[in-house]
C-alpha cells in the first residue's frame, strides 16, 4: 500500500467526470487499498478516486470511530438508484477542500448499486451518515463538489480563498 497525494481546490481535475471500470483486477484492488490508507492518514471517512487524480468511478468509505477497528467499504461504479423524500442536514467537509465545513441538505437515505472489490454486484440501503458520505463521494465521480450544494456567495468565497492559497503556494504574490 502507498499513500497518494490528495488534490485540492482549485485543481480542475476535481471537475472531471470519472469513467466506469470494465473489470476488477489486482491493479484496481491496489488502488482501493492505497485510497483507504490515504483516507485514514488524512484523516477522512470517504475518498473518491478522482481525489487522488484517478478519474475512475470508485470510492472508499470507513465510518469506524477512532477507537474502533477500521472497517473500509469499497464501491466500484456506484450509482444511486433511489433517494428518500426525507431530508437530513450534515455539516460536510472534504479532503479536497481542507478545513472548510458547511451544512448541506441531502436525502436522508439512498439505495445504491455497486460492484465490490471482488467484482460482485451489490446493493445497499444507506441511511444517516453513510447515506450522506455516499452521496458526497458519488458527486465527486460526477465532477460535483459539496460546495456546489451551498449558496453561490459562500461557494464563490471559498473558491476565491483556495485560488489565492494555490497562487501563494506557487510563489505568486497575492492578488
């Protein structure tokens, strides 16, 4: 396993639409394992492949608390096939938008179809935090960030902040 670099706003790759995988093989499982290690190290509870600059429709989730053993879940070619009418609000953050959090409203539960790390088709009814994380990560696979679900004013402000930070990191003077 190896740690991967997590790309951050304003990297344009975050807006790419990820491609479905044709098959699950050892290279896919290796990437999944690298993603889990990267997510745990960050630390985070979800990570889409595009966040490590791989435009592939796959993501990992681990909702285990710090004092619990790791319990990663693997989702290849995930798709939401049903969403509840009930809504829930969670304060979301993102490893690609570090240290920024905002409340986002999403369906309280979803049904998702996916392929697991063994290449088997699966379906899951996700509720609560798992439903939120799955929707957040599947959004990434479609080039959508959680800030796209907040007001334009707040979104523009956070994008401007991260563009400024990126320019500073490249050695450009601030605007």
